[in-house]
């Protein structure tokens, strides 16, 4: 997709959402079911079922998806799509683009070994490697706009309001 096609595709959406901000509010949903046969959760995805389980460092077999990995994968996917969209809009040619996310965990927190150890990632590092002849000021703008418009990055960075409930069925 080139910049003109991207603009043409997004223009009616932008116009609609400017005139009707309520229409821009969407709800995404993920669903899963606890697996009876083990410590796992079967997720419904757009491409079929996926099975998430414990990471080997928490006692898992390593055969199931790890939710921590999935979080980083979601960040990489969103950041990669956002970077490519911004590069396209800026007409900044990329001959290559690689995205990497790394996150540091202290599993003692999740395992209940040390109450002072945090549960969750201590640090996440997102890295882009791009092949381009574009000048540095364009690359600086590319990174700035990618950070600004990446939904998953902004969600992790800004920590949205989260609620949880439990209901008997």
C-alpha cells in the first residue's frame, strides 16, 4: 500500500470519527475457557484455538503458549504495523524492518516465593531495526509517531483503568 492509498482508505474513517466521536469508540474482546485437563486456558482467536499455559520457569511443559510471550508478541505486532503505517504515510521507504520486544520478569513474584518481588514485567524494551536511506530527522519522526500511535505500547506505558470480576455460573 502506498501513501495515497492509505490516505484514501483512512480519509472517510477520519472524517466520520471527527464528526461522530462516539462512532470511534470500539470494544475489542478476547475469550477463553479454562482447560479441564491441565493448567491451561484455551483462547478463541480469529485463526482458531490457541492454548496458553504455564511458562517452564513456573512449572509448565513449554508445549503451551506463554501469556508473557503473547503480551510481547502483541506489542511487536502492533508496533510493527504502526511503524509500517507511519513510514507509508511519511513516504519513508523501508527496505527492511525488524521489531523486537524483550521483557524482564522475576518469577519469584508470580510463584509467591518473595512478596517483595513484583508480579509482572519489571522492564520491557522495544527495538526497531530498519533499512532505509532516509535522513535521521525522518527516522526520529518515524519513531516519535510510532510510539504515539501504537495502541499496545501506549496501553502498557500508560496503564489503563482495569477492573476484574468473578461470577458463579
